C-alpha cells in the first residue's frame, strides 16, 4: 500500500507529455504535426486515464481505512529558512483527483468532435492537458507555496482557454476580465500565505494547523492579525470560485469553447477555491469570525446567483450563474462546518453540471447549421425551442441533469443539497430559509432553460434572418419572453390556431403577438430553401456518437453518484461510503444515520425541499411551458390572468425582477462606474500632471538653456568694443540700482 503511494508524485505529470509533444511538434515539424492533429486526442485520453486509475486506487484505499500519506523533500535551505516540496494524499485529494480525471477524460472525448473544425485544435488540446496537469498538481500540494504556484498556473491556463478565440473582441475582453479579477484574489492569497509564515515559520499544512491552534489557545498571537491573514487566504477562494463580490468574471468566461466551460467552470477550476477552503478548514474553524464570513459570503452568493440566472437568454451564461449559486451552497456548508455535505455536493454538482454544459454544447452544435457560427445566435434560447424531435438523446440527458440540479429525488444533487439544507437549519434558521427559498429559484430557472430549449416550436424560423440572407427588409415578428415590448393583438388568433394545430402548445406568458407579414409563408419557404442549399442539414440535428458518449456516461454518474452518500448503513447493504472516505474530525455535524429520529427529520426536510422544487417547476411551466396553451384553449386565462390593478402591479414587479436579472444585478455597471471609471480618471489626471508639470519642468529647463546659450554665444565675438559696451552696461545697471535704493531710503551698501 505504502509502495503505491510512493509513486503518487507522478499523477500531475501524466498530462504533460501531450502538451510538450504538441509544442515541440508545432515548433520543429509544424506541417506533419498539423496533418495528424486528430491523433492527439488518443494520447490525451490515455494518459489521463492512467492518472484516473491511480486516483481511483488511492480513493479505494482511503475508503478501506488507509491513513493519510505525505512525502516531502527539501527544495531550499538557507539558515533558518526551509522550503519543502512534496505531495499529500488524503480523502480530499482523492475526491478532487477523481473529479478532475473523470470529467477531463469525458471532455477530451467530447472535444475531439466538437473542436474538429477549429484551426486551433492542437492548441486547444495542449492547453487542456496543461490545465489538467496544473489542477492535479494543485490538489496534491502539501503546502501553501506549492498551492500558490499551481494556483497561478491554473489561472494562466484559464486565461488562455477563455480567450481561445482571441480574434473575437468579446472573448479577448472576457479573458482579460477573468485574469484581472482573479489577480485580486491571488494577491490576497499571497499576502495571507506570507502572513501565516510570519506567524508560524512554516508553510506546511500540518505545522500551520498545530501552531496556529496552540497560539490561539494560549493567546500567543494577535487575534486581529491572524483573522486578517485568514481572510486574505479566503479572498483567493472568493475570486477563484466566483463568490460575491468577485463573481463578475464567471458569466463572461462562457465566451470560451463549451468543453472549456464544462471542465473549468463546472468541475475543476471553480472548485479550486472550494478545495482551498476545505483544505484550510481546520485552520478556519478555530477563527470564528472567518467561519461567519464564509457563511455570509456563501449565502449571498446562493441567492444572488439564482436571481441573476432567472432572465438570462444565453444558455451557457444561465448555467454559469447556476454554477455560481451552487458553489455558494458548498461555501455555506463549509462555513457552518458541514465538511461532509460540502464535498458531497461538490461531487454531485460537478457531474450534473458537466452533463448540462456538454448538453448545451450539443444544443449549440445542432443550432449552428441554421444560425451559423455566431455565439450571439447559437447560444440564444429565444431562438431555440422544439428541439425534442431533432435532438432526442441530448434532450433526455439534459432533462435528467436539470432534474438533478433542481433537487428531485432520487437523482444525485437531491441527496447532497438536502443534507446542506438540513445542516443549515442546525446552524441558522435564517440562512436555512434563504437557502430553501433559493432552491425554488433553482428549479424555476433550470426548468425555464429546459422549456425554452426543447418545448414549443423552433422559433428561429420566425426571426429576422437578414443577417444571413440576401433579403434585407424582412418583417418577421419578435417575441417578448416576459410579456412586454411591441406585441400587438393583430392576427394573434390566426397564429395561435396554426401553431396549436401543429403542436398544440405555446409557451409564452403574453397573450399578444406582433403583426405577421402577409408573405410570411413565402419568406419561411425562401428561408428554408436558402439553408437547404447552404448547409447539409436544414434543421437542427443530433450530435455525433463521440459527443453523445460522454453525455450518456455523465447521465450514469448523475443517476448513481448520489448513492455514495445516501444516509443508510446497516446489515449487508452499506451505501454511506462518503462517511468512511472523509475525515470526520473536521465535521461539526455528526448525524446518526441509523436512528429513527434522524430518518424522520431527513424525510421531513426532504418533503419541504422537494416541495419548493416542484413549486418552482410548476411556475416555470406556467410561464414557459404548455400549461399556458392549455389554459388558453379552455378559456381559463381570463380567470387566472385577468387584467386589473393586481395584475398591473404583478407585471411591474416582474419587470423589476427581469431587469435586475438580465442586467446582472447592475453589479458590473457599479464596478464600471466606481472602479474602472475612477481608475481611468485617476490615470488621466496622472497623465496630465506628468505631461504638464513633470515634463513641463524638464522641458522648461531645456528651453531656458537653449535661449540662454543662444544669447551668450553673441557675447564671445572677439571684438573689444562689444566687451567694453557690455562692461559699461552692467556698471550702469548697478549704479542705477544703488541710486534707487538711496532714493527710497533703503539700507545703503557700504564698501568695506
């Protein structure tokens, strides 16, 4: 067993040969390397699979009761300064390594087809492999310095991958935004690391925990200073895991390719901040103020992420805000000391969200033959709808991922989210109510996303297609998702009757539709003919098998991964593997899973959490699903949505919520006005001061020297008459000054 652990240092090195081979190949033999570019997917998957085998082996040994293993070797020795590098294998490392490798393998398989048309295919796989190596190095690190090194490498890879399509200004801006925002957190992490080294004289986790605990217990350290250092460490986690207020980079990071979103922004990079807090939890637990701050940041992020996801039209951006909210749940669990529930939700959410992101990539891939390779259109859920008959496998997988994230049993996220809600009730009923209320929001926006994408009809055929057709003056009607805008009553009955005949459904909350051109049928026919001639597919189409295979595997994880933490262990069946896997000393809540009291409490909490989730699903169905069409056909809309003072107030509230969500809570506007514009104004003032004051003094001295030299050069002409003239001129001026002093009674100058 220990013999196997000795080779754990090789795990982060497995993905590196692919990155190095591609780099040297493009440098030395670029033509041959590009000719066999599709072959690089195989070694990427193979090497990461070997790393997964090692990680799975360590995880099994941890479950069977193996002790934590740490190996160190000296790197720098100078007088009293000692820096050691090494690796640490414990349950947390095993969990993170399994997540990184399993999701990474599936993303590599998926990307082989998804990125096959892209000219940057080799660059993509090189960056992805290097990212996996950096992330594996991060989770196996044994000290803060080593974590900081890999932390920066992960941020660098994120910068490259978010800005992968750097020729697009939006993508270039997004990667810069992510880079700058994460630098704030990284600077805090660096300061916190140096602060704790000053306190303890060590970077190693074990020494750090023991020394700080002893100093705090004996009042041997300033509590304010140690709290500040701990908070600075937490700032690094806030930025990396997109917690409020440093969350603004995450939705813009969706400008990268969809496989990047699935790997970095669902299962790995954003989980790095969670990993850091979980790793340092024994340190944070002895500092109560930090635990309170972690709870507060987590609960704010939970609610904020859910509200900002309500009205997003970009399918990936909506998933990004969902990731932000779910990471807030995990941070909340860590803040209340529920170590087990936090890592349980980290596992279930990672696989469910990876499934949803890859599913969204399949949806985008199916829409591109119609709208072209334009993210503004292929990501827009307003232009989707009715995809069930075109992408049935993607629809099923996306539906199961949606239900899992909504917390519907027996899917994976139900077990972990319900455990967080249960533990939050023990800590603070106020936080528990907010978390429970947000669970309803989660069900609403996730089912909204599903209905907008798969329910109804394909709305792209009723949009203005002047950007990809020679016909410039099209007058197709526009649709308002929230029942507001320029919609009119004209021809609405005709449109409803035609659409209800075909599909017997309509998802819009508004009863009004804009005027339809008389030649709408001919325009749709021309529209269809245009794409039939230009593309192989006239309609959206299902993805290839290499893209569907990872979706089906992730569906299995979504269905069954929750079983490792189901609170049941007794007799022959032992489902609660997570309790054996994790270290119980860092968990504040120790429920007795075999007691009848716990099961009664568990079922009651599950009833409330599932009820709020089902309520959110029902409301989303009313606004975006087939219920609206059914109510209208039976004449019940006037009963439920009859116009009057109450419905007008409801529409105003709805408009406020929509504007808040669609405009990202105005947080980006606030940051732009307060920080960006103020820093830019300060820079402009500094530029003016430098240009007119600093440069003015230097330039003035130069100009004065120039004129003085020009004047003096005429004095040295070599003529005695000119010298005598200047001599008598100076004497005359001096005598004139003496006379003036004497005339005004000023002190006389006496020659000694």
